[in-house]
């Protein structure tokens, strides 16, 4: 928790904020809001501060700088004029979450490209047999659009003689959480 005055100077920092940023409560009193902002945010400070004061509140994510120069990501909720000329900010360090989200995005991109660009028809199917992701090759092979396939279960277009066996395999996969790779007979949209 941080309190600032109308000049953007910190007038209070609770112990958690002191630990988060590495400044003692006394050191916070000599700091302004811009001292914790990265260069990009500091350049926009006047605009952001005026918007905050006029709207009365603000929330979001922001990159801030600790005492030693390390950048951390914070989720913030700020309220203007909780007392006349005193503004409240509640911050949560979300740096680890931001790093994990970035890794997840990179991982998804690493998977997505080969999946989407494969010449082999590929699909991800959930525990209930519904398509959750299909690539262009599978759509072209079966004659369905991506949206059509994503609204179907794989058994809906399974060759009639294979429905029982494939249903049993799917049930086994759902319980064992394994991966299945196999040749499979499907029905094309045109019926062949």
C-alpha cells in the first residue's frame, strides 16, 4: 500500500511495499511516483496522472523499478482523493506470473507453427471427444471448415465400422491421459 500527495510524492509506504521495492518507509518519503516508473511510463506520467485524478481511479498492470534497478511487474488499483489530496495505490507483485505467461506464449508459438503448417492432418481432442484444435490439412482432408470441426466430436465423422472401437479407445485415453497416434478412417463431408 502506498499513499501519495497531489505532487506525486510518496507520503506513506506500508512494510510490504517497502519489501517489494527495497526502500525503507523513510526513503519512500523522498521519492516521487516517477522514481519507480520505467522510462516509457515516466515519459507519460503527466498524462497518466491527470487522467487518474480526473477519473478518480485506475487499475491495471505496470512495470516498476526497484531500488537496485530491477524491473518488476505490478497489478495495481489506485483511488484518487481517499482523503483530500491523498491518493491510495494497492500493488501486487505479479512478476513471476508475467514471466510464466511469457514462457507459455513462447511455448504455444513453438507448438502452434508445426501444428498449423503440418502436411499431415492433426487435431487435439478433449476428454469428451470434441475437437479443440484442428489444422488446415485436416480441414482440407475432410472437407470441413475449422469452425465446423470445432463444433463436432471426432466420432461424428468416424467411419461407421470404427465407431465402437474408436469410442473405446477414446474412453481409455480419457482415463489414462495418454497420447494416441494412429491411422484412422473418417467420413468426408461429401460422404465418401
